[in-house]
């Protein structure tokens, strides 16, 4: 019996020592933690010190031949593209310094003249101003975007819209249906236009057949097309980030219109331009061009 107890004691001691050794090994075993490293793309320093080439194009929209010009950076490879829409009665030269600054910063700009969109005595695109409306311009922009995005110097995944005044409003309307835009830039966009037309002509049938709007002769078609539009209702459909620039002293399109638009947009910011009306100086255009280029290369805030 004593011998059996002694044997059991020896066995227990061996097991105890083994367990202690195992605990010691486990205690001393190094622990490894998986660390996932994240790398952030280096910030691109944007300078408007490059050169560019200007090329002219024509394309067809709604049966009309439209004139366009592209400012193409003199760099290797494909580049981001901004499709620019001018304001009522203007042309491809509208806010031209913004366009040129973008090109000098490495961003291509495709600027076109709407059909009947220019009040010039020698417009570059076909069409009469009395045949033009916001909806015809939306179609023109739709066709311009399709044409420009296929050009060989364009990065297909970096397409942007930019527009001034009525061109900004038109850009916002088209952006509601285009899913692959990387961003939208609006310069004093005319979000107040439908409300202004309805308040000016409370009864559409009583409106004149032609009407002078800010120096541009328009027709009842223009009034009828814009009359039912809610400028803010569809803004939530825009998936791309939006940056609006608007003058604090704009009496043609009050900045309150853009402030209202911001509330409906999913991802947007508003830059207020102090002491500025419904136009931009050359210096402001150059500065805005640099800021837009920075957002294109480093991300929209």
C-alpha cells in the first residue's frame, strides 16, 4: 500500500512539473498582433505654370452643329476633364480665365457653345435664341459630355461638370442623371430661374411670344420649358460632390438660392465671394481655377 501511494505521489509530481513547464512556455511565447498599414497618397502641389494646347471641335446635338474648344494640358498621358457650360447669352469665352487656369494646372477643359445659347451677332453654334431653353441646353450638355469623354486625352473616371449662371443650373440638372461624375463645380448658378419666371409671368398663357431676358431674346418655349421645373427637388439625386461659388452681392441670382440648394444636396459646400455680384473678375477666376484644380487632384472637401 505504501509503495502504491509513493508511486502515485511520484506520478503526480511529474505531471505537476510538466504542467508548470507548459505554463512557462506559454507565458514566454511571443504574441503577434496583425497591424494593417494604410498609406495615404501624397498631396499634389498644384501650380498654374504649365502650358496647354487649344483645339477646336464640332459635334451635333438635336440636329444642330455645335462649336467647342478644348484646353488640353501639354503633359504625357490622360488627364481629368471638366466640361464647361456658359451662361445665358454668353459663349465659350465666359469665365475663360477659370478654364485656362485649370488647363495650366493639368486639367483639360471642354467648353462648348449652346445651340442658340449666344446672343452674339456671330454665334459659333447653330440655332436661334428663340429656339433655346433650359431643356434644350440640358440635351446639348448631355451630348457634349458624351462626345468629350471619348476624346483620347481624357481619364474616363475623372469627369467633372462646371457651369456659370444658367450653365450652372443646367449642369446641376444633368448631374442628377449621370452616375459616374467625379464632381460638379457651379459658379453663381441660376437656381432662382424657375421661380423668377413664374413670378414674372403668373399666367403662362398670358406671356408674350418673345421676351428680352438680360439682353437675350427668348421665346415662349423658353418660358414653358422652365415653368414646371422645381430647381431644388431633384438635387438630392446628385451623387457627386458639389462645390458652389456665389457672390454675396449678386442681385440677379441672390446667394440665398445657392444656400437653399446646399440644404438639398448630399455632399456640397458653398464658398461665399464677398463684394461680388453676378460675375467674376479675372483675378477671382484665376484663384477659383486653382482651387478647383486642387480639389480635382487632392479630393473635394
